[in-house]
C-alpha cells in the first residue's frame, strides 16, 4: 500500500479493503441504473496507477471494476 498522509484517507482505504464494504458504500451512493449493474457482483479493486503516452505518471484514488 502506498503511504497515505491523511489519517482519514488511510482509514477509508483500510475499510474499502474489507469484503462487502466497497459494495455497500457504492450501493448507497450510486444512482439506481449503476447500482443495478452491481447486483450479484462484488466490486473488484484494480490498480490505480497509470502511465500516459508521454510517460507522465498518474496516481488515482481507489478504482473498482
């Protein structure tokens, strides 16, 4: 895990690593059409670091599929 400077960011990332927490949070916050696409599936975390064509590195927050 990358170093997180803010305590609330660290807590949030730890919580989202727990089974079911990401799904519960997304289900509460997403609009109904997107929420329906999640039914029966657990969101899968994917790497959030990307390298663009110009070799610029981008680091995102948490990304789920």
